[in-house]
């Protein structure tokens, strides 16, 4: 029955740490984000290196703001705020949090975006539904990053994009092969290679 199926489903809940930021910190990060957009650094196509470059730039912008406005922020708090903003600019947003869990083997985003949560395959609990939904803007930002990193087209004329990023394989399928919109799958590589 439908009721018994609900009890068989596994759920994976995550609360990103930036959800607990104060309104002042959110406004500060938005100000830094706007400064970053006005004067973006030249970034490497290597995701890890690009993250480091953006992290350093954000930390510098935060330090300037702290001194200029005499803000009460420790160096540790500034680094933490910079890491949150880096995740959503040079990183993959909330996907980075999922990819950081070594027990998550696969991440799936079904089309149409926003109508169903992200699903994962967990080493211990197998198929799980998360509490995370991507918006159209979130998905478009990911698609743009994947296009940039891979250097390959992704459009109705080229509706499939396969690539590698930081220890994971990414597969995108879009219209016309996926009429309801873009679908995404990320599979993490094993940390240790399979051997005989």
C-alpha cells in the first residue's frame, strides 16, 4: 500500500551552516558578493584552484570591510563567512555539502527542477530522499559552471554533457532528450581504486 511505502523510504536531512547566519552577516556577504561581481578574479578551470582563488579574494574583501566599518568579526569568523560565500560562487553550492559526505555515492536531480527533492544513493542506507530542492536559478548556475569547466556545449542541439570534476563524474541531460527540463546525476569516485 502507499502508506507502507512511505515507511520504507529513507531520508537524508542536511541543514547548511549558512542557514543560521544573522541578518547582519547575510547583508555583509551580499555586499561582498556584489563587489566580487563588479571586479571578478581571473579563475582557473580547475575547480579546486578556482575555489582557493575566490576564497582568498573574498577574505581580502571581508578584511577591507571589517577595517572600514570597524566590524566586530574575528579572523576565524571571517574565514568561515568567506567559505560559505565561496561555496556558492566558485563551488557547487549545496552540492558541495553532499559531495563532502564520503558515504554518498550518487546524487540525482530529476526534471522538472524544483518539483522533487534531490535524491542520493548512500553507502549505508541506499536510496534516500533529501530535504534539498534546487531552484531553476540553482540548476542554471550549476549548468553554467559545468559548461565553463568542461569547455563543451550543452544545449538543445547538444543535450548531453558528461564530465569529471573533483573526484566525481557528472552527467547532464537536457531538452530535447529530457522534455521536462535538465536532469543531473553526479557519481563520486571510490577514494581507493578497485584492485584484484
